[in-house]
């Protein structure tokens, strides 16, 4: 499940994922939120927290994640990924060289730092 976090600056899409994340979560929640912000703000910042109860992605969700990243690659100003899953942190580190904006990873206990970094 993905939920959009409220009360952040207009140019920030902030989402928290818990449990198993599905393609429907991307198609009904995250992609519309990203595309709406891009439409109204142009460039956006992304704060994506994989919460303590996150258990994984379905294949459809991974495919949707890759598609949204490719379709809107130059629309991101900054991306912060918050997770305690080592494989997520490692994957971000491997792929961040291909992303044309600053990308940082944080642990869930560092959420406040991630939020501060994405807003600054």
C-alpha cells in the first residue's frame, strides 16, 4: 500500500509504502500524484519512504516504478529514498549514477533528515 504524505511544499511528492506494494498502488496513487505535481510545478522533488512494515514489491509495481522513472527522468530535482531494506539501499546506490539529479538514501530512523534534505 502507498499513501501520499500531506503538508509538504507544493513541489514535493512524498509517499510512504507499507506492506506489499502492487502495480495498482502505483497506477492509482503514486503515478497520478507525480504526474499532477509535474503538471502544476514542472520540476519536482520526491521523498519515498519504504516504512518499517514494507514487505516488498510485486513485479507489476517494479515495472511501474521503472516506467515512471524513465518517462519523467528529467522532471526530478532531488530524490530521497528512506528504507531499512539493505537491498533497496544497494539498488538505489547502483542505479543513482543514471539519474540526472541528486539522490540520497536514508534509514527509517533518519526520516527527519531525509525530509529536511528534500525540502532544503
